[in-house]
C-alpha cells in the first residue's frame, strides 16, 4: 500500500463538536440556530423536481451568485459560492498559501485553520490575542495570507471594521475575513470586500448559523475578481449540489425571517449573559450566537463541562492555557437555556 504523504503522517484532523443523538438533549455545543430556517426553504424543497437530479447542477451556482451580489452591492463575478464556508477556507489556503509558505491567524481562534495549513504543508503562524482576548494588529509582513475571524470564535468578540480595514491597507498578503457569525454582530466588513480599490481582501459568510442551514452546506465569499477567479479555477467542477443551490437561494430571499430569528437569539443571549453574571460568571461581550464565559471561582470549567454532558446538556470546552478556564455556550431557545441554567445551578454554577 502506498504510504500517506510524509507531511500528513503525523497530522490529526480537525475534530468537530460532538453530534450526539439523545432524546431530550440540550445541544449548545456547535453554534447551530435553535429555530428552523425560512418556510421558503420548505417550499423550495417541496417544489424541487427530483427527476432533475439526473442532471449535473449549475457549476457556478449562478442564481445564488446573483442574489449574493445584489445583497452585498458587488458584481456577480466578485462572488464565490461554496459547499459550506469550510470549503472556502480549504480553497483559500490552497490558492493563496504556497507549499512551505505561511498562514496567519489569531490564537485562540477557529481550530480548523492550523489543520488546513498543515494539509497544505505550510506553516500556521498563530498571533496570540491580547490578555483581554482583543486582537492585536498583525505586522504588515506577518504571513502570506491571514484569516481574521470577526467576530472571533470561541471568544465572541468583534473587532472594529475600521481596524481590519487599516490592517488590510498595510498587509502584504491576502486577507480573508471570516464572518461566520456576523449577522449577530452590530458591524461587518462587507463594504471593504466590495470596495472598487480593494485588491487583497475576501469576506466570507455562511448560511449555517444565522440562516439556520448547517444541515445543507452553503457558504460564500466576496472580493476582487482576480481572487475570486482563483477560487473558481481550483474548485471541484460541481462543488454545489442542486438541492443546496435551491435551498440556499430560497433562504437568502427571506432575510427578514433570518433577522427575526437573530432578534430572538440576541434577546436570549442578553438574558443568559446577565443571569450568568449575577451568578458570578465572567462573560465576554458577545457579538455572536454564543457566549464565552468563565464559571465562578472554585468551579472548574472542565468539570462543569463533564457534569453537564452527563445530563445530556452539551456545551463546548477547549482545553489549553488560554481557553481551559472557559466554556463556549451556544445561545439556544428559551426552554433550552432554562434547562442549561437549571443544570448549572445543580452544579453550584
Ligand atoms: C469561525 C468559523 N468559520 C467557519 C465555520 C464553518 O462554517 P460552515 O458550516 O459554513 O462550513 C465555522 C463553523 O463553526 C466557524 O465557527
């Protein structure tokens, strides 16, 4: 049997959050939306003619591309549609980081990025967040490419778009702003991606969180045509299946439904944050659909995570120096959050 490539032999892949299937569980561990997607998604699925599945799908997802372009204020040629934003991250690394080159990101951040750099046989250069988890300004020649997650995960904090724009101006490489959670935030960087003088910034979003569509794979990014063209050159011929294209388009056409769900989540987020603070937790000011929160003095995050899990209340715990004292808690529905708070109270938290 042929051996695996040498640079991959010791690589452990990305470990996604647990996907348990337990009746009555409270699943607050992978930042899914507790509310269903737009009814238009159901209508699109019901109207979908299964007989057409014998045909290959549109290779460039034209309709979704046009829709995103209209929403983002750019030309369709500046939009790339992908099989989840994870696909964009993988293609970005392949297109803009040479083998042996470097991919910059903050630390802690989304832990897929170092894995993608390793797969590319490139160096991941993590830039430590400040002590208060805010982002330092990366040096202009920090790396060949940089992924700035905004708001950041798992910390939930938003950096000002002006700060990111200032970095983009000085940065010598290609910058990807990962806006997976931006619909829960008060500001975004899309204007930077769509600006006519932009040559080095891509802004990426997903339908997995705010649009309640983690179960189909649909992400997109916007930026200068030459960068977008590079992604189209290297993608799989038919990276978006026909069902995902139809469903994603239907969801994008009902932004008011998404915004109504976001409003409910933001109200629950604030109530949960205030309740935890009243119980002695430290909660970072979240611009996302999750909280990054440190349990009160004397309660270890790792123990709490395990105790909650035993009760089928799932949150996310990231061991490590910077994150090991904290939990990442997805903002669920009101009943889910009530169950969480009850379980926490049972643990003295
Ligand atoms: C920061 C960040 N970027 C990207 C993704 C990937 O999202 P998608 O479901 O579109 O692949 C996630 C998923 O949790 C995320 O947290």
